C-alpha cells in the first residue's frame, strides 16, 4: 500500500523523507518533486530497482533513466569527462533544469539500461528532492508518468498513473505548471548539442559555451516512414539514448573501490538529480 506525505508540513516532510530513503535503500520506487515535473526514482546502483522503474513506466532498456544528484561532487564521481564546457554549464545552471549527457565513469557498478557508456545527470533545485538525494545518494529518476502519458505536475497526478507500484509519494506541492522538462545537452561531442529543448533556452547555453547545436526537429513535410528512419539513425549514433527522458525529464573511498558505488550518503560532501 502506497504512503503519501505532505511535505509542506515540517514533521510530515521529515517522516516522508526518512520513509522514502528506507524504501530507496530496499530497491523500491518513490515519487518526488523536482523543479520541473514530478519524478519516479530509485537507487541508481540497483539493477533490479532500475528494472522495476522502467517496468512501472512501461519502458524498455533502450530508454535508460537520467540520474539525479544532490551535489556537484556526486556528479563528478559519475562522469568520466565533462568536456570543454561541462564545468561552466554546471556552475551557471546547477542546481536547476539542465541535464548534461557525458561519458560515464567506467568503473561504476550499475545498469541503467542501454546507455552506450554515457550518463545523463542533473542536480535539481528542489529542497525535498535534494534532502532525499543527500540521504540516499544518486537516484535513477524519470518523469512520474506512464510512458506516452502527460508528465505529472502534482503528486496526485503521479498517483493516478502509477498507483501502488510506488511505495512512497512525497507531495511537494504543484510542480512546473506547464510541465516544461529540463533541457538536455550532450557534451560527448566537441561542440555541445541540445538533445531536448526545455526550461533553459539555447540562447542561454550559447552565452556560456559559445557555439551550441540546437535540437534537430523532424521536418513537418517528411513522410512518416522517413521520419521513423531519421529517429532510428539518431538513436543509433548513441547520443540520445542515454538522455532517456527526452519526451519528459548521479565516489570515492574504500567502499567505492570494492563495489564501484559511492560512499555512504550521510558522509560530508556526500556523493549523490
């Protein structure tokens, strides 16, 4: 039976985050607010938990979820190469609605799906989300909806779609009213390119990076079969697949060396949108 917590109440928020953290550690699913739409999340380092997340949404391994972190340090532990502009983008837009796609640290012990060696990472600007992330570490988080359905902007909307597949719902109030997702930028190329337009316009990205390739949208007049071919080609080159939520919306220490998983989340400067 799912449990819901009104995070506007300090006591209920504390209990809710504690309950959600316990569920994440057990590999269960939770719904949490972000600064864009609501997300469904779980332990990024539990393959079975990530598989449950994809199953709850009706998705396959070809659409791996992004990872949310609670600190820049946590993101750096997951990313092998930020490229020439990654640090500047992080400093300008994090925490906030920017997801960056980078080459993942190869030693990480996780299975997010068919990522082709990359990871999509974001640090959200939401106090409830950050509190949970600092408790449990990196979370695989996708938008809280059934694939193909509208993204949830309230906890109630998420519950209508996901029901008891989720153990805990953290109700942080209404999210982005227009359901605008994060902007996704691929940094695995010499020139950054937008995989999905979102809350941060390309003009703001260009103010930081200089040249940025905008999102390539299908031509309106293209035949349906031709459009499908173009989409398959885009997926085949590997950049877009790790940004799994393009239609919607995370080491150190001895433990890391043994398991490839970050140190415990309660340590200072914890690794963890």
